[in-house]
C-alpha cells in the first residue's frame, strides 16, 4: 500500500534504517515496500526524512558519487581535473558539465577552481608563419566568409564544375570561380590566371578562357590581401589579367590574414 499523509505502512525507525542503508530515494521507497516510481511516494518519504533530520548526502542516484563526496573532494582540489579524479570519474567535457552543474545546484563555492584554470597570460600562442603557396587552398574559405558576412548563402558544388561556389545574392544565384596570385611577377605586377586547361593531365597544354555563360563572377585574392570580385563578362575571352587594372572591382582587404606571423 502506498504511503499517505495520514496513514503509513512504515514507522520512523524503518525510514531511518532505509535511508542509512540505501543510496537513492527510490531505493528507500522499495525498502519500505512502496511504489518507487510514484512521485507522491517520494515526496512523502522526503517530507518525513526532513522532519526527522535524516542525512541523505550519501545518496548517489544514478551517479557513482554522493553529494557529501563532492563537497569533500571539491574543498581539497585546486582544479576541476582534480575534482573528477577524486570522484573516480573520467575527465571529459560531458562529465565536467554534469559535476559542475551538480555543484552549482548544491550551492558549493567553485570560484577557487575557475580562477586557477584561467591563466592570466596565454601559453603557447599560435604563431605559425603564413605560407604564400597555401593561398590557393585558403582562398575559397576566404570567399565563403566574405559572401557569408554579406548575408549571401554559399554552397559548394557536389561534383566538379567550372565554378567553385554557388552564392545566392539579391541578383539570384551567382556561379563564382576563385582565383589567386601569391606574389608579383618580375615586372612588379600581379598576374592572375583566369583560364582553364582543357587537358588536365597535359600540363604543357595552353589554357583557354572560360565560357562567359558558364560563370558569373571571379573572386580574386592577391598575396597582399587585396580582394576583387569581377563579373565574368568584364574579362570574357582572357586567360590572365592584372587585377590592378580593374580597381572599381576591388572590394576588400584580407591583409591581416596574410601578414601575421
């Protein structure tokens, strides 16, 4: 029979023993012969446990550690890694969140752990130098970020196409080919190849201009960080250009990405 407010099938001594012998309120309910899945039953035995001043800090529920263990380990630890080790818990992101959350619910002071895990000065700052030869591989990411920051949805083609990106603009979907030039030529000018080689395996074959009907825009990134977005119709029939001759289409500067390091 389930416990009620006015009539119980168990006494205070039995409740004391059940709380001492078990590690969860459901287990206490089962020990008293009550329905452990009933929220009403759990509320009733908790109310009587509070009335009797019973200590339930050893309860773990689904955990392998109790509230009392958490209090003790936390006080003697200098960082969250030590807390989890002290509780016998694997130190990973999920377990840290669970333990921290439980500590917060218990109202435990964790400030001494947080301060120690946030050093005032960074260690091992990433300072790898920029490699100009990698610009051709990074340019598509720069283009995607540039368009995305302007509210344009960007997609990559599923299969190889003459364009590198599909960009949704106020003028509709634009097919974008990304090109780069990492350094100036011997005459101090930028030269960007905007043609394609019809025979991929023959590196000696000459390049052909793109069909202007197959592309809408060229997104060009230079080694000094200059960014150009040039309509394909403006450079139709060409296989190479000096983008500095197209200054009206210079739209940005990513030099900070290329200069650091």
